[in-house]
């Protein structure tokens, strides 16, 4: 069971580091280290999608 907890903490730290590199320090006045893993995953995905030039509605679409 300790391995799972270590994996979760490792992933949390990885996501926090990536979000800090994206200059995201808080979400809704909550510090990143206070968020759960699922909240961090969502925050990272949301910020990555908004910051990526090919994400969302303006993404490149290939014709068939």
C-alpha cells in the first residue's frame, strides 16, 4: 500500500512542478499543494489545453 501512496505523491509533485513552470501558483485562491491529485490533473489539463496552440476549437483538423 505504501507504493501507491508514493506513486500518488510523486505524480502530485510532478504536476505541481509543471504548473509552476506554467506560472500557475493557485486555483481559485487555493495553493497547488492543497489540491488532490485529481484536482491537479484537471488543472494541468485545462491549462495545457488553453495554452497549446492546437488545443480546443481552433485546433488543426485533417480533411478526409
